[in-house]
C-alpha cells in the first residue's frame, strides 16, 4: 500500500509542475513574450514568423 501512496504523490507533483509550465507559457504568450532568439537565418520555423 505504501508504493501506491508514493506513486500517487509523485503523479500529483508532476501534474502540478506540468500545469505550472503550461500556465507560464500561456501567460507569456498573452503578454507577447516569445522564445525567439532573432536569428531567422537558421530557424526552421522562420516562414511561420515572417510571411513575406
């Protein structure tokens, strides 16, 4: 029974961490923050940022 309690505790902790990360990403996106480094020459997603 102790292993079940430990497993549940670890699962709850991981769920809280994942929820906090998602919350931070959504909050940053709403504020217009980005993780882009500005070097578009070698970025595989540059066509999504700059539609020209």
